[in-house]
């Protein structure tokens, strides 16, 4: 299934913008710049910076969830998951893999290998607050029920990949 959001943003020479098929504008920024911003915020705000990244991720995830919500009415849940995995992997968010989705029990497992926010960072505890918030917002919008994510393993700690477990209370089948 394709949507107007499949295409990578295109450069509009007249406006000087990168714009996707849905009209959203983009700016290219290096993954190192994102990590640097995160380090600077952490230096200034301590662990409070993670709250900012989590809330920003959740807001962006909700926006994307509303954008992709139409897919839920036209595709099976696994096909939607595969579509989103391919979309976000292609856009540079690392290699996303799903370990399973169970709508009845309310569990979704997934991992991200080579996350641009964790790449090259060593930490004692999981720190992918943006991704955690993002997937909560995205999934909550797609399923129509509030989802909570936990990062159960982090590339910054184990050097391999970030692993997440999402849960929700209601049967999200539509």
C-alpha cells in the first residue's frame, strides 16, 4: 500500500523547502547534531532533558499517527506495522524490527538497531526517550487507545540494539 507519505521529501527550488507528499516541510540535520543537542540539554537540565525529549517524541508520534491512521482501515495490522517499519527505516531511524503484535492482550514488541540517537553513546541505563515517546504517541493514535512503552534494552547500554515493549489495556481491534 502506498500513500502520499511514501516519497522522500523533495526539494522545492521556488520556496527553498524540502516537502513531502502531504505538504509537511523538512530540514536535514545530522544524527550527530541531534546527539549534540541532547548532550547539551542534559548538561544544562540534567535528567529533566529526557522529559523534554520524551514529550516531544510523543507529540511528533501523535502527529504521525493521525497522518497514518487511514491505513488502519485499509490494511491488516501486520501490514501497517511492516509499512511503518519500512518507512521509518528508510528515513534513517535505524533498522526497525517487530517481534510480535497481539491486539487482544495488548502487547507490541519491537527493536531498533543503529538508532541515530543512540549511535556512539555509552550509558548505564536506557536513554531512548524520544523513540519511547514517539512510539507511544504513534501507536496510541493508530490503535485508538492509550499505549505505554518501556525500553527494556538500549543500544547505549548493551551495544547491540534498543528494545521496546508497548502495552495497552483495551482490545484495540477495530
